[in-house]
């Protein structure tokens, strides 16, 4: 049995889809308020949980143990800015033969992989340069 779609859930989903970075529930809430949406933080949390359960968005735990939400559910890699701590999706070419090589070498079975690159994002680079 599916859940009934709500206007608030559509606001949340649409807001996430328009973002380039992964956002926390608080950041999503603040963004919706700035857009003039009348919504409570509890409603944001409840609907984020439903959207994750329906595989419409993904929930990601950052290295700093902060839960953020990702508009992309398919397997992909990430870039994390070490200054502002924002997380971005990146699309890197992946060679499955690497998995096969290590699986054979270590006599293991690899079920999935996750790659996170760390550095300074464009916005923080510009800020550092004083632009």
C-alpha cells in the first residue's frame, strides 16, 4: 500500500531536486521557509523518511555523522569540501576489473563500493581568493 502524496512532500522533493549539494533536514526546512512555504520541521523530517522509504531520494551519513539527503538514488561517488563540509555527487568512470582484481587477490566477494574524494569546493576556493 503506497502513501498518499502530499503538497508538503512535493515541496520537499522538488526543493531537493533543484539543489547541487546534499542538504540536512534543517537546511531543507530553512530553504523552504525562504521560499515562503508554510511547513514545520517535523513535517520535513516525516516526509524525508517517506521519500527515502519510497527510494525517491537517498539518505547519506557524512563523516561528521550528519545525515544529509541526496537526490540521486543510483550508486555514485561523492566529493566533500573540507572547508564548508558540503557533499556533492560526482560521476567518475569506474573500471569493474579493479573489483575483480582485488576480489581474486584477497579471496573476497565485493558487493558494492563507495568512493569519497575530499578537497576545497569551487565556492570556498573563490572565497579563499577573495572573489
